[in-house]
């Protein structure tokens, strides 16, 4: 563990320490999950703009009973039965998108992103004609949380996007009828849209680079992609009291950045090689751990396995190397991934 002045936080990189923090939400609060930079900006805003910024403070930024209440409302969309029912529509969507691609295409923007948008749209009951709107909702959130300076342009773009988001989902029935306030409901919709589109796009794009036509342990392939390629690099926590961890004294109010990507490569726990047969214990941190374990993990696994099957049922090759990755503090994936494919066999 060491202090990172670029993000004004202690960077936690060891697997054991990451699990300890994630298992103790009383000592390590999620309230500033997007980081000290965004929290500092929020403190200077007038109430209406602060409300829009706090849309990012939903499931992942809640603690205790509030977190349990929001998660209970969200669970209805992600039960094992609900996820199993999505399998056929997900496969149909994957096949339709792959079959419609030209001979050479950008896998990220022409398949992975619209595929992820479509699945999340189905989860939230959004008409297909409105799926492109999601890009306008996700982009300003990613720009605001990139780790770069929060400029007036970035804030203005975010507020414009979130006003449009609130107008759109204010008319939606997603997560209505429960115990959530309207602000909490809108925040939950935003969390599902951002996590379900961006992280899935990253996962699928990274998976394309890892697929081997001889490998059929596709569930293991998805797990190793999530472990080694970390679609989400990590999140922040805030100490609620003075605490010492791994010999480092942490003051009350001090921020920690939980570097899942580093923990998933901790040589004391994992080997560096890509191994689809790796035992499930110890579990990787790509979907988190503890009370904030990823709500959509089973859906992400299903999406990854189905897309892997459909890709392996076609002949393809990545057209350009090396791959250029996006620069972002939290989100990790290829910016573009040119690939060529032949017609689907059979």
C-alpha cells in the first residue's frame, strides 16, 4: 500500500488487504466511491447541480441499511431465474449483430457496445429505438470519473446528459413500486446503465483477444478475462475512523483506491498466466467482494459465454496489433479493435 498523489488516495494493491477492506463496510465507507476529486467538486455546487452529481451515488456508493434496501430493489432484475430467461434473447442479439457486420469492423463500437446496450435496455424495459440514447448518458459519466481534471466543459457535459437522463427515466417504470425515493430510483437506473454497458463492452472486447479456437472451457475463459483484464480497475473507499492496515496508518476521512487489477495479479495468490482451468478458490476480485459484490455478475458471465460461443462458431482474426486502450482511472478496455470475420458456418 502506498499513497498516490495523483488521485489523493492510498492505493491498495495486495489481495488480502483488498478483501479485508471490501469485507468491512463499517470501517471503509463507499460514500465517495467515485473518488476525492468528484467529492471535492460536489461540495462546491449549488443544490440542483449537486443532486445531479449525486446520481452517481447509488448502489455502489451506499452503506448499511440504505445499501441493503437499494440492492433488494435491484435484485428483482438479476435473480437466477431472471438471468436464465435472458439467455435466448441474448443469443439472438449476438447472432444478429455478428451476422450484420461487414467483412471488417471495429468490434468495440460495432458489436460489443451495441450488444451491451441492447441487453441493458432489455433489462430496464427500454424500447430498442431508444438504445442509442444510452451512449449520451454513459459518456459524460465516464469522462467525469476518468481521473483527469474536472473542467467546466466536463461538468457542463455531465449536467446536460443527466438532465436528459432524468427526463427520460422519469417516464420509465424501471424499479418503481418499491421503497426507493425517486432520486434513488434514478440513481439505480444510471448505475445499471453505466456498469452494464461500459464494463460489458470492456469484457467482451478483451475476451476477443483471449479466445482460442481449441479452448472450450468458456466459463473459465470469461473468469480469466475478468481477472486479468479487469473491465473495472477499481473503486474508492473512505475510512470512517483511524485504522492501521499493513503497517500504514490511515486517518479518518482518508481515501483508499481499491486496485482490483493489481490484486488479481498478486503473485502471492495467483499465477500470471491465463488459465481457464484455474480453481475458483481463491476467488478473483474482478466482480468485487463482500456486500458490494457485482449485482450483475451472473448476467455478465452469461453474456460472455454466449458471445464466446458465437465468436468461436465463426472464423475471425484481429486485424491490427498492438491494441490501443482507453485512458481511464476506473474503466479498462480497448478503445478500438479491428477484426475480420467470415460467414457463420452451419
